[in-house]
C-alpha cells in the first residue's frame, strides 16, 4: 500500500477530475478510475477527516456546511494538498 503522502500526490495529479470536493475526488479515484484500493481510500478519507479545515461552505445557501472550501473551486484544494504533502515530507 502507498503512503498517505503518495495518495495525496495522486489526488493532486488528478485534480482536474474534481467534481465537488476532495472527498468526492478520493471516492471517484477509487470507484470510477481504479486509482485507489479500498484500503487506500479508507486511509486518505481518514486523513482528510482529521486534517481538513472546518466545514464552512455549503453547496446551496442555507444548507448545513459540507465543504472546507468553496464548492468546486480547485485552487484552495490544490493549495491544501500541497501543504499537506510538504507537511508529510517534513515528518519523515
């Protein structure tokens, strides 16, 4: 199995497939594209659950916040992935 850092790098390399949020991207990379095993999906989902910023953005006005970044915006997610990859490199 790949490391968390490697899994985040796969997500970054496939950011153009983003349709919503990072959790959806991870799920799609596993189920739709076969790039993550089930175990790797669990690992990356657990990492995101523990490290993503607080969910403050909604898909529609008035809904319960379900996103850490504005819906479907790539750049804040790219920035977060790069920060996390760098953080994991430093903790070797």
